C-alpha cells in the first residue's frame, strides 16, 4: 500500500472486529531506493514500477487519516488530510 485509500477497507474491517491496527514502516538505508528495492523484490516488480509507487507514497498513515480518506474520482484517488 502506498496511499491511505488502499488501506481504508482493511482498517475499517479490522476495527469492526476489534483488532488493533498498527502500521510499521521499514527503516533501512535502502527503503526508498528503487534500484535496491527492485533487486530485493520477490514478486518481480520492476524498478520503474517501484519509482511510480514511491512517487505516490503517503507518509501520514494515522488511523483517523485513513478512516477520513475520500476517493475523489476513479482516475485519481486522493485522500484529504485529517486536520486535528
């Protein structure tokens, strides 16, 4: 998942069944290095595709931001940030 809208269904489902939700982001020196990530992938994801995914990466993944996420249209999916 790179964007909040992708996590929304999973978070809502987990909360509905009283699971705790915790997002953990890897903290390695190569975590945002497309070339290194392409070398390490077990799924054959290309370096170009990884670059595209990193360009869409959203860092603000608190649960309220995901729950308040709205899909604006089918071509471009964006979430508004929760300002609290």
